[in-house]
C-alpha cells in the first residue's frame, strides 16, 4: 500500500482569506461612497479601525487579520 500524505499549506489558506476580506471591505467602502484605496491605506498605515466602515461587518472582518500580513500579501501581489 503506497499512500502519499497530502500537505495542507496554511500560507495559501491565509492568502485566500486576506484576498477575500480585502475585496469584501473594498466593496463595502465603495458602496458607502468612500474612496476604498484611501480608506484601506489609512487603516493599514495607522491601525485606526475608524477608517473602515462598520457596514456589513467590514470593520470586524478586517480586524481579524494581522495588518502586517495584509501589507506583506499586497506587496507580494504587486511584485508578481
């Protein structure tokens, strides 16, 4: 019996979670009439959650993620 072990890559899961959350928060900010890029940059640079609307739980969603991981993910995506 030759069974190979399947490996689960947490990094890919985290990246997918970050991407999904950023897109959701972006859409909420856009829907509320804010400039999503400016609001996200404000949050990422200061850590002040007031840059993110409470609408549809966006603030709570982004708060679950580590800001440094978000920045690293965005930088990696930009450099690809």
